[in-house]
């Protein structure tokens, strides 16, 4: 596994630069941008804390390994403690999120794991300029997306920042730079492919756009971006991308919360043996509460994703999920949810593949019944079924999970 010392050093450098800028400015805006929400649970001097904890999947998984034949069943429990932190430093805000998933299987000990993630953001508002350096680190054995049906050990490190310059009362120029690394463990193998050798990579991106504040709670953004992907051990997968996006973002205090972004991407592999992709992209994550009793949530994505199979090196992933939560009476509620993913694979020119121009589909649906104990705690029972259909017989599977769930503060 690669050390993350270099990544931490980069983060410290970013923070030091932002601190020098903040300390040398003659006037800082008295803005609370980046601060905690009004319903934050704890305050310790200048530190605000929102603790959360969830017990999920306390029940049966009928296909632990997502196998096409002879699926294995086991009892599993996932406990997820987490904390959101806000610290005021003069007129600036540090914001952080710490989360851990403790995953336990009764019979198949190989699937147990402790996954953790850390996020740090520093909002530095000047008179017309706002600097926001960011850093995140993930150490996990969760499945990396819908394609790889294995709990693969990996580290993801992302660092970068944004510069927001407001040149009109409600309009800003926004520049962003981002660098991310994906590092799979050397021993991680899936269907004969070593994920460390196939998928370890570094992605570097820059973007420039305009943001217009339509209302105090709603903003509209258009941006152009460039991205470069470089693989550590397989240069055949290297690529360059250009994209144009337009999106709308709603403040957490708005009636509709979240964001929706749509765009166009020109994806060009460095190798002439790989076809490119020119087409639409999307990223949607929206929630809406009707009359205080019915909550609607919608997510949708469309973009290029890398595959572990060198003969079909990438696919275009299109999909989404929706859920409806309805308060029945008193503290009792019911939830229904469904999701669909479509994976359109691209063949390497001249490669022998099991199925050319393959398209896989993954579907899921489920329901839950919950009981609220006060404002912050919910006890529920969930049942979910998932299925993957593919032209390759060994990639088909179906399974079900059901069991108890308890959440606090989320």
C-alpha cells in the first residue's frame, strides 16, 4: 500500500498558504459562510459538534459474494459512528467530517472490515474573494461501484481547492483545481484481474466557471473543465477529458435541497486501440419535503467509469434511485425505494471479449418501516432486493438483505 505521508504534506501546504493569505489581508468579510447549521447539537467553546451513529444491515444477506450460482447467506451487522465538526478561526471556518463503518459477518470473516473516511474544508472569506482548500481520505473495503462484486481494499485521497471571486453583487468567477489518487491493495484480485495493477491511478482536473446567486438560497453555475487520468501500471488506460456543465444548487435551508448538474464530456483515451466517448453527463441529488410529512429523494448519474477488464476498459454508467418516506401517524413512518443502473461497455479494438458491446443492468428495490424516538433517533426494519442482468452468465446475480436499522442524528 502506498504511504499517504505525501498527501498529508500537500494538505498542510494548502492550509499554510490559506493561512498566510488570511493573515496578510487588510480586511476580511464578516461572513459565516461554511459555519454550522442552526440545529447543531453540541458546542464546546468555538467548536461545534454534530455526532451521528447508525446500526444498519443487522440481519441476513442472502448473497454475500454476489455469486451467479450457489449464493452464500450470512448474518451481518454494520455500525457507523460519525461526527461533523465546525471550528471558527477569526472570520474563517474549518469544517470536518469523520466517519467509520464497522462491518461484521458471522460466518465469512474475510468480509469483515473497518472503513474510515476523513474530510476537511477551510472557508476563508475575504472582501470579494473566498478561498476554500479541501482534503479527504478514504480507507475502505466496500465494493467500488456497481461493477466489481468484491469488497476490495483501497485508499482514495483527494485534495484541492476553489477560488470564488465576486465581481458583481450576485455573480462570481469560480476556479477549481483537484487531484485524486486511487490505490488498491496489491493482493486485491477480482475475476483474475489484479485491481492494483489495473486501476491504480491519479486524476488531475481544473475548471473555470461563472456562478450567479439567483436567490439567497439558490445559485446557478456554468463551467468548463479539463481532466487528465494517469494509471500507475497500465498506460493503455490513460485518458484526457474536456467537459462543459451547467447546474443549479439549493441551500440546505431551501424547500428543495441538493444540486443538479448536466453537461457534455469529450473523453479521449490516449491509446488508439480504445474508442472515445462524446456525450451527456449528469449528477443529481435532490430532496423535497411536502407538508412536513412526505419526503421525496432523487439521485441520478451519467458518466464514464473505468472497468477492471482491460478488454473492455471502461463503460458509460447511467442510473438513478428514488425514495419516498411517508409519516403514517405519530412517530410511525414507511419508506419505499428503487434504483436502476445501466452499464454500457466499450471494447478494446481487436480484443476477444465474451460479449461485444455488452450492456449490463442492475436493479434494486426495497421498503422499510420505522418508529421515531424523539427528534433524532429512529428504529426501523428494512428489506431490499437487488439483481444484476448481463449477457455474460457469470456476471448475473440476485440477492436480498433484511434486518434491523437504528439511526441517531442522521
